[in-house]
């Protein structure tokens, strides 16, 4: 039905600013990642271990190219939503989705800097991203996960995701959001 297509829905505002407290008491601010956050994003890339970088970008990545930075900072809050977790001025994590084509499916990705991992941030960001996605008519996240990426595979299973068979070291994952 045409009226159900995301393009025909009224615009939804970008996720707002939110203060949260982790189980260990650390306070973080969640807000969309914006064009002014390039330096913080580049620093965060350096705060990912080579293994985490490999898992997030499926390849060796030391710096972002100008095109990648433009894309990563250029979420429009509608078809591309990027939500960041800030520990003071330090960027601790980013989760994003990009709506693929016309369908209600979006490709999602998340990365938490190594020293902030295993404290509930990845799960929390994916839950916030899920809410933002549903508001935009997205009913399913997809993504590719390396077969050795036990943390992400466990997190996805915990959220009810389905992991497909591996091909060339990568599994396709789907997470129904409804
Ligand atoms: C995968 C990733 C996003 C998880 O984020 P996180 O903040 O560390 O995860 P959380 O603390 O929210 O953990 C949620 C659940 O994930 C699983 N998990 C997270 N880290 C884990 C680890 N090192 N080993 C096993 N399970 C793990 C657990 O089930 C955990 O629940 P529990 O703490 O109750 O056991 C993070 O490890 C990361 O950024 N990795 C590098 C980039 C990456 O792989 N991105 C995904 C690309 S597809």
C-alpha cells in the first residue's frame, strides 16, 4: 500500500539527545552523529583494536578516506540514521542503519571502542536504533558478520537475530524488529 511506504510517511525527527547511565554507573550521552563530529570519529577509529576494526569494516582500515567520512557523518536522520554514545567529549560507540532501496529493510552496523566494550553499550545502541528504525517503517535489519566475531554473533542472538550459513568467512544476519 503506497501510504505504508516509508517515503510517504510524515518525516520523523532525528533521535534526540538522551543521557543514560550504564550498570556500572558511567554516564553517557546519546545523540545523532553529525557533520561536525569528524575529529571524534577519526579518534574513535584509532581507539578500535585492529581486530575490532576488521570486524566492523571487514578489512584493514587505518584511516577513513574523505568519501567515507562524508558518508559516515552524513546521516540524514531519515533513510540513514547514525546514533553515537559519548563519554564526555570521547566518542565511545556508533550504531547506524541505512535503508536499502524501497523496501522496509535497512543495513545496520555498530562499533564500540575496545575499552568501552562489554558494558552494555552495543546492546543499548542497537535497541535505540531499532526504535528509530520502526518509526521510519523499517521492519528488518540486515548485516554481514565475520564467523569469528563471537561478541556480535552473541549479541545478535540475544536480540533474537537469525544467523545464516557462512560463506567465505562471513555470515549474513537478519534481525526482525517488529
Ligand atoms: C560487537 C560489539 C558491538 C558488542 O558491543 P558491546 O558494547 O561490547 O556489547 P554489550 O556489552 O552490549 O554486550 C551485549 C551482549 O553481547 C555479547 N557479548 C558482547 N561482548 C562479548 C564478548 N567479548 N564475548 C562474548 N559475548 C559478548 C554478550 O551476550 C553480551 O551480553 P552479556 O554481557 O549479558 O553476556 C563490540 O564488541 C564491537 O564494537 N566490536 C567491534 C566491531 C564489531 O564487531 N561490530 C559489529 C560488526 S558486524
